[in-house]
C-alpha cells in the first residue's frame, strides 16, 4: 500500500515521504495512529509542500546559526548571584541559566532568528565558582549543530 508519512518514523522515513509498505502495517499501525495517510494525489502534494517548508526552515536555521556563532564566541555573559558575608555562594549557575541567557542575546540581536529553546544546549554541571569561566554550548541540532566556547563571568 502506498502511503504518505505525516511524521518522521525511525526505519521507515521522514514526514512527506511517499512509501510503499505492507497493507497490514499501514492498516493496523500507521493509519490508526495518524502517522501516515493513503497516498492520494492531494495528500502527496501536501506532503511535498510540507517537506519543502521543512527544508526551507532548515536552511534558514543553518544560516542563523552561521551568523550567531561568531557573535556568541566574542560575547561575554554576566551572571550575578547572591553570596554570603564570607563569600560563600548561595546558588550556582546551571546550564538552563546559560541557555536562557544565550537565547535572550540571540533574540535581542536577531529578532527574526529561528532558534528555539531546543536548539541551544549547554551540557555542563552547575558552576559554583566565582569569576570568568569558559563553557561549551551546542547551537543547533543534527548536522548543522555547532559548538561554541562561551565566556561567562560570575559575580556577586
């Protein structure tokens, strides 16, 4: 049975692909879960247009990443935290804080940027030291992902 995939399915294909699968797999799994639709000319055209939109979005996101990465590498991000009288830190800077700062910077500099929360990943343990630090942050996902060494400064 010819079907058009409505979502990405591991081992089968990507959304918008026209595939020939067994009748039982289509009738019993893909169609009831709305993962695919029968390949009528109208649905095939919709699938192709969806695929074109996704490719266009991917190109735009890649372009945004290429513009943003050099600016992020040159930028220093400031974090102010509370400390006690003897200089002990009451909290730490978490990867989520860093990701939010990066997104704020990107959307402030590039209001039409297509980067989302899931496109920025700082995979680091909570930082509990004051002063300047360097943190690796992954911008983008998949093939167009770039890793940037961010300069952050933690002050009281």
